[in-house]
C-alpha cells in the first residue's frame, strides 16, 4: 500500500530548505538540498505516523457522544 502526501518545500534565508506536510500538522523537517529535504520528509512522515499510531494505541477509551438539537 502506498500513502501519498503533498509536501511544501520553502527555501530558507540562511540556506537549505524547510519542508511541511499540510495533511500532518506539526510534521516539519529540513534539508540542505531539495533532494535531502525530500528524503527527510519521507522519514518525518514515517515517524509522525508511527507516533500517531502509538498515541492511538495508548488511547483506547470508549467514546460517548451527547448531543442537543437546537430549534431552527
């Protein structure tokens, strides 16, 4: 199975590039070259997804929903 994520690569004033992943808030990395930034982005995405999976495993609570319908 292949997961596809859009990445945004922006040049830094000091040199190098910053990469963000819009679909994964907080998933940010960098690289000295675009190629390095892309490679680091793949690693960052893998790490981010692993962390989310572990968080999900540790959060095994039952979810209850209570709602109130407002009059139109």
